[in-house]
């Protein structure tokens, strides 16, 4: 166990100081935007929902994002620190977790060897100030292996985990990589290896990869693409099977530490939306029948689940309504 002295602000003994246990729970996870309304890929508009009003079906909320030059950080965009923490406490009292998500598509994070302690201190400070229950690594593109990110971030997270373990708490460590980075030799492999005995779950993004996919020899045609809506159920099933078994060129992630990541609306991602939720149910049922029931589902994002399309029609929590019951 790594030991060090943290000298920053300490959390009060309130509801937000709890870290809920998810070791035996299914997970229905959604990302939450720490910014105002924004336009989507099809001209729609995100919704706004306070943390405390997020539907209870979302038992894990990942706040986007912790980022910035130097040591990345976080600040609520429209709330005081105290009010943000109070709302985190509302979810914690319900047994729900609130994570801070590190990265995002536009994050230019560049950590260097020797900054492990500084990053660990900042993560702990954010936990103590805001009540976060863990951290989700959501680095994308060049940021994944830029500078020394893939060694500094795992080392810092191990220090944070050990710090809270010494207090009898479990700090959650999760990741949401785009699935191509999980191929053998992929950019996320160093994170998986360094945190092999530490991560709680991985939520691969099954969106924004267009024609990328995987080859399944027993199928004809054998190539399954992420943006093929007709063969979507096969894609969901065979890609997940490859990942939870470590076959077809992908690394292995245990099914009980695996969440399938899907867009919540056609506006949420450039491609990858599942038009018929029954495709996902078929895949999940088949995985369960195989003895590989996954831990849950993740979506980008809660704000798109309550957003509107280009005509102003509400998405009306479609993802939550259709999918939350699939992982019970």
C-alpha cells in the first residue's frame, strides 16, 4: 500500500462523504455535462437536469470533465462548491455513486513523470471538496498516450485508492475507452495492465467508430461494423463476446467488470445509435445464456436522454425507459 500525507481540505462528515459499494451491484451509468445546453450531431439540443433530479435508474453518474493544462482539475459551471456537494450527497444517500470523468474529446492532458503525487493530491482534493466517489478515465485520441499520461495516471489512482482504503472506503476506478483502443496492443492496454488489480469496471464506447469493427469467421459476411444498423444485434453480441473472452484480437475484460457503452440518442454521437432497443436486449440475453452476463450499461449522456431533437420534440428519457430494466 502506498502511503503519503495529504494536507489539503478535508471533507465534512455528511452524506457526500459516503462511497457506495458497487461490488455486487449492476450498473446503469450515464455521463452528465458540466456545461450549458449544446447542439447535437443531428441538430438537437441537450437538456439540463440538476444532479439531484437525475432519475434513480441512473445509479452511477459520471461528471464530465476533469481537464485543463498542467494538473487537470474541475469546477462546477453553475453551482457553488457547497451546493454541488450537497447534491452529490443526495445521490450518495440513495446508494448512488458520482464519479469525476478525466478527459473528454477536447482534453489536452499532458502529465509528466514526477507529477504522480500532484495528480493524486488534486484528485483527493476534488473528492474532499465535492464528494466524488471515484474517477473514470475518459481520455481520447492523442491524449491517451500523450507525454507520460499512461503511467502517471494509473500511479496516481493507485495512491488515491490506497489513501481511501486506509479510511475504510472504496474509491471507484473505471474507464470508458473507445473500443478500438482495446485491441491487443491498443492505446488503453497500459492502463488496463497497470490497474489490473484496481479497476472496478470498463465501459467501452460502441459509438463514433463508423466502419471499424471486428471479423467473425463463422458469419457471412464476416466483417461486422459499428455503423451497420441492420446487423446491430450481432455487432453488440460478438464485440462484447470478443472483449469478455479476449478473442478476435481484443484484450480480455471480465464480464462482471464490463459495461456496454451506447449513445442515448441520434444527437449524442456521430454514429452508433441503436435504433431498436430489442437488438441490445437480444445481445444481453445471449451473453447471459453464454455465461457472460455483463455488469451493466453506460450511456453518453444523461443530458441527451432528456434533450430534444431538431424539431424540438423531447427524447423523454428514452434510454432510461428502454434500457434500465435490461440489466437488473
